[in-house]
């Protein structure tokens, strides 16, 4: 995980609750009060354990916290991480490139039928992926086409 990420005490409480209920290892947690959601980044391979059979862990967490829980599987590879964060949208291609000014950008091509899912209502999924790409991989912008 990228160094320099600060986790608040509130986020630590969510991580402890999440780990005790699911048994999955949480690498990071973002509490988004504006969207009333918690975004948990779990260790590679722990996504199934985090969700639970039939989504039971997610339902329990949402009932306990009164917030929507979104789980993303971490990857050290920027393209794989972005693909994981955009699920269930089917990603066709991800190109990460560096502009002449040194800023990194990512262009994500999704199945046309999944574009709405990738962007999300009022752009909330696109906003989430831009935030996470910047937080972990110093990618300045992510465009979804």
C-alpha cells in the first residue's frame, strides 16, 4: 500500500468491525459521509470472504452501521485495481499513460452497456475510482469511455 495514507480513528473502528465480521483483511477504509457509504479495500484474494455467502456479511454490516458498504479487492497493479473497483462493469481495456508534464492518466474502456454502471448515479462510481487511483497510484485523472 502507498505510504502516507492516513486512517482516522473513525475509519479504524469500521476496519475493526469489518474484519471481526468477515474475517477478511482490510488494507484501507474510506468513510464517505456525503454518499453515506463505507469503501473497504481488502487484501487480494479476500473479496469472497469479505462479501460472505450470498452477501450475508455486507447485509449485516449495512444493517449495523446504517451505511452502504462497497468492497474493492486491492492490487499492486493500477490497471487491475481500477478493473476491480469498476466491477460489475465489464472493462474492455485500461490504458495508463504519463503526459509530458509528468501527470499520470488512465483511460478506461468499458462495454457500452455497462457505461452507466461504471459511472454510477450522479457520477459517484467515477468519482470513487478517481479518488482511489490518485490515493494509491498518483493517477491524476481517470476517464471512462
